[in-house]
């Protein structure tokens, strides 16, 4: 599928060691006459610059509702 998406987000601090990012925006995908026009949102939290938890959600008439999550361990190869 070919398409485009856009996102507007905001970084904020939820505590001394927790950084947050929230974002939302629309998307459009098309293939073989099927149009997926929908919206998506994301909430991400980074704890002590080492662990990141992210939850993404989207909805459109073709794919319906989709929720995904991700847990990441950040291992820097230099100073943070």
C-alpha cells in the first residue's frame, strides 16, 4: 500500500526520571481501489533514559482498530 501519514506530538516530564511523549495524527493508504483513511495515536514513556514503554493505536474502516505495545531496553555506546 502507498500512502502518507502525519503526526503532531508533545514531549513532557512526568517525574524526575520519566520523560513522556504523546502524539496523534491522520493517515491515508491506498491500494487496488481500497482506501484506508484513519487516525493514530501514540503514548511513550522513557524511564531513567534506559527503559522505554510505548503504546500505539489506530483505526480506519479497512483495518479496523489496532493496538500495539513495545518495551525497549536502551543500551548506550557512549555518554548520555
